[in-house]
């Protein structure tokens, strides 16, 4: 009886781990121990079973999913290819909102990094706060730029830091602008995201910005992800591409948001 109960518990644990792998792309042994309240030995055994079933590959300290991510949760390198020219135009237009001497918060994403790439070389000073590795790497090439990265736990899919340390660090700063990315946006639901911890990071970014710009290409309009980040009434500017339909732009404008199609 005890063995049957243990087997059932193992099945349930492995189901939970598989769901996290599907959603996050990777798991860490230490976090699973805390979540499932079992030993590292037990978690390693579960991961070996999942590896044998073709669900994941074991790496040092955890495992990564073998299931190809959906477009919604694609790895950063894959997502960067989608709508590349649109993202570049959006980033270039967003960079025009920034002036020398400001403090800005830049969200993780393949569109937000284009903002940094299109900054002028003539600024005297700019402070950039970001949890995203790709944004930080792009920012490091500017001599005038003060780069601040919060602590946290790296989320492999987005190569961005998440967790309580990240939230605490972000709350230390008052920014002139927050440049926000999203999983989807529309009028009824506002800005939405898929990951619980990243949604909390985004909400904090909105709170800490004197003005907030949502940078999102038009393919994300009308898409509703599972977690609400902010209503459009909390967003000052939407910078998107010229493929956004006129009717959509009008509907968005009724919320008070300024719509810029680049």
C-alpha cells in the first residue's frame, strides 16, 4: 500500500514538473524541492523518469524541456526573428521619446532591445534599469550610459531576471519612462502576459515609471494572455507598427492612450 501511494505521489509530482517545464522551458532542482516539499534525491529521480519519457533533458542543477516552445513562449533567439523590421521601426520611434539625463526602465523582449540599439550617440548621460540580459548587453556599448541590473533568478526563455530580488530592486527607482513589452493587448483586458512572475515584474515597472510606453507590434493586438498586467488607462503611449488597423487604433485611443504607428 505504501509503495502504491508513493507511486501515485511520484506520478503527481512528475505531472506538476512536466507542466512547469512546458510553461517555463526549464526547472531548477532546488526550486522544485521547495515547491513539492521533497528531497533533492527524490526530485532527481523524478527528472530521470521524465528524461526517460522524453519530456526533458537533465542539466546541472535541473532540467530543460524537450518540447519545442510555442510562439507565445518561444526562446528569445527564435522570437527575435518574428516581425524583425516592425520591431526595429518601433524601437527607433520609442528611442525618440528619451532625452539625455533621464532614468528609464526597459522590459525584457525582442522589441524593447531595439530601443537601446537606436539610442543616439550624443547623450551626456542616461540611466537604464533592466532585468533583461539582451537589453543589458546592448546597453553596455554606450559609454555615457549607466546600466543597472537587479538581482534575481534567470528565466531561460526570456533571458530575464525574475523573483523577489528583482521586484525589490525595481522599487528603489523612480523612472522618467518605463518601456513595457507584453504577450498581448486589447481594449477590454489591457496589457496581458503568460508567466506569473514576469507579470508581477511588469506591474512593478508600470508603478515605477512616471510615464509608460507599451512597445508591441500589431500582431499582438487582440491576443489575451492568462494574466492581467495593467489596463490601458495606466499606459501613456502605445508604439506599434503601421499594420495596426485604423479601427483598432481608434478603439485604443478611446481609453486615453496615445497611439503611434511607425
